[in-house]
């Protein structure tokens, strides 16, 4: 399923989402990001939604821009964030704050050596963390990204991609 087919699958009530999908996956619509960053963020966001049709469409599009190694790195970022977002959301939300001082004791070596530029890994991680609702992780990724010189507009663009793809997944799920 291509991006065009994804847009066609969206019902009339999701017209805004369809228009946003056509915009956020372009450099003009996602200021501050390169086309490869847009593709990586979109792919990680699609994986985070767990929607098979969306994953298929975004993967098809991403394969025209990204190498196999970059796609594997996106998969690594998405899966490590699936673990971290649960763990760190718990430490943030639990009333007993002593859990936040305890060592996580979870392997996270891929963060140190993601196989892609660190900033790209962080942008993917930010988008996935936003979808998965971990405020602690979102703050952490924004801080790292800002230190690497990505503009606020670039950070916002990554979240706009995540938000739009999450809405696409929601509309597709409603229609099934």
C-alpha cells in the first residue's frame, strides 16, 4: 500500500488528516528536517502505531529513501523506545519516587551505537515517545536534540509527523 493508497483509504471525515499526510512527509511540510529524517521519523511513528496498513505504506515509501541499515536502525529505535517508554513512564507516574532512583537494569546498548547518526536516532525516539505517551522520555529527547542544534521547528515537525501518522492509524482502525 503506497502513500497515495493510504490517503485514498481515509474516509471523508478524515479529510484534514489526509491533507496533513500529504504535507508532513515533505521537506516543505516538515521544516528543519531532511528527507531521510522525515522518512525515518515516519517509519518509526508507523511502527509505534502498530497499524499494519500504515506500516506497509510508510515502509514502501521509506524504502525509496533509506538503506536497509537505516531501516533496521529505525526498528531498533522503535523497539527500545517501546521498552523505555513503559519503564520511564512508570517511574514518572508512580507516587513512590524512589523507583526513579533505582537502576533500570535493562539493556539499552543500541542507544550508544544506533547504527545511524545520533540525532536521527533521537528524532525517531522523540516521535515514538510522543505516540507512546512518555513525558519523561519526550523531555529527555528534546533536550538532546536541541543540544545537537536542531531547531524548535525541526522538533515540532517530528511531532507533527508522529501526530499525523497516529491519526491515520486511528482512522484506518475505525474503518475496519
